[in-house]
C-alpha cells in the first residue's frame, strides 16, 4: 500500500511587532521577528497530467477558490508554464484569523511541494518572490528560517532566538488584520530598533491596544493567560502565547483555559520542517 507524503505547514509566532511608518500605497512598514512552531497544518498532493488544480476536501469556513493553497498552486503553474496540475488535501489544524500565519504557511508549503513534485527546480529566493504576491508572511515560510523582518514584512534577516516551549490559547474569534491596520488609533510611528534590542527584550506589539479594544474576547484571554506569566499577542491576534518551562507546565495551564477557547502546547523552532 502506497502512502502519500504528508507536507507540514507550521504555525509561526511574532516575537514582537512594531509599526514604523506607512507607504504612499497604504501598506504599513513593520519590524517584527518570526519564529516557527512544531504545530502544523498538513497537506497531501497528487500530481495530475491534465493541468487541473483542485482541493480534494472540504475545509469549514474556507471556500476552495479563496484558499491560499489553491491560489499558490495556480500562481506557480501560471508563472512556470507547467502543464501539470495537482489535487490538494488540506488537513487544517491551525485556527484561522489567529495570527499564527496558517494560510501563508499553507501557501508556502504548496509552493515548496509543487516545485519539487512538478520538477521545476526553482530556488527558494525565486519561490519567495512569487509568494510575496500571495501575502507578506509567505516568504518567511518559504525561506525556512526564523527571521527578523522589515519593510512590509518581506525583508528578511535570519536570526537565532532562543527555542523552548510555549502554550498558545485562541479565543473563538476571527480577527480581521485589515480592520486592525485601518484603525485610526493605531500607532504608526514607532522608532526603528535593532536586532540587539530584540535580544534585550526592548520590544512590544503596536497592534495590541487596538486589538484589545476591538476584540474584547482577545483582551480577556490575554488577561487570563497573563496570570501565569508574561503573555503576548502574536501578530494581529487573536491567539496569545506564553513561554513555559516545559511541556508539562504548558499542558497544566492549557487545561485551565477559559471555555470558548482552544489551544495547544508546542516547541518553537528556528528551522522550517521542510529543508
């Protein structure tokens, strides 16, 4: 019996997020640091010779044509000129709208997998440039290394933050990143910092106050998790995370989580599982 290869699409957390300005086209200039988690969506691909690209399973709340996996596959097919197609099975574990980069990670894994399965031979830099058309977070997953990010999030410098265990708690709410960035009260002029400031802990999340005001559920979850230590919001949320000493401590905290919240315990990683 042949088992199809399972391709992982890991979550990410933002160790901080500063908004340093805004471009004339409306995009915000950021400084942030990405680190991967060993908690992943999973994808299975089947290559077809007829050029058809389709998702082979239903995913609650995500229409196939809106799925970044499908869009990534179609974009790579178009840009490479291949006549091959693909069936895509997406096994969704990461909550949508949680700030964990699930859609971007799925898109990146699709690009990495189909580049290999279609025999295209593109390097990661070329795939990352293509991925940027799908979203600002896609390149970091394609490049596959924990990174300091600037620009709109696409200017990446590899970093080696400390690894360990985290507990991630997710209120049952889908935070709109666009709504958060459009809020008139968002801080948009934080002075630029250096990687040294990251390692010294002189960082924060400029989106936090806006998210707390617009999404009380996120605020309540963060306040609860902060009872156990220095909890943080990842990206625009709504997931919050806390560094813990080991898996056991994380599970103990997770078991006390508020109702209407999901969550998981994971290890941070500085390398993407697809190498």
